[in-house]
C-alpha cells in the first residue's frame, strides 16, 4: 500500500479531537458535527483527496468556543475522523485581516 493511500485511510479510521496542520489540504475540515457552533448544510458537494478519491461535503460552519477561539469556514466531511487545518486557507485569512 502506498504511503499516500495509507494516510488517507488513517484519516478515515481514527477519531481524535486534535487538529492537524496540513499543507496539502485546501480547506479546514472535520468529520465531527459536535464541534460546530454555527453550521450551514450543503447539498451534493464533493472534493478530491490527494489520491483522487472523493469526500462528501455535508456543510460548512464555525467550530470552537465563542469566548476563546473559533475557526471559520470549516467543512464537515462525511466519514473524516481527523480535524485538518489548511495552511493555505489560514494564510489567506491572515492576509485579508492584516
């Protein structure tokens, strides 16, 4: 099994509350619905993993604690077990706010 395929399978197999900073991830994403403090459901949206398999996007919203830290524009992905922070999305937000 190739390293890329193994890492995709690990993301879909393990449930954790940690966030991973991912340079290959184009958007922030999680599979944990309980983390959302604001959520908008989306219909029939998909994205491609690095191995060209597709993930189903169920919606998008804000995760975190409003009194401390929040992360905006986080996609809820069906079956995803890791929480991924996109480096490119983070730097785009920092560029717009500075």
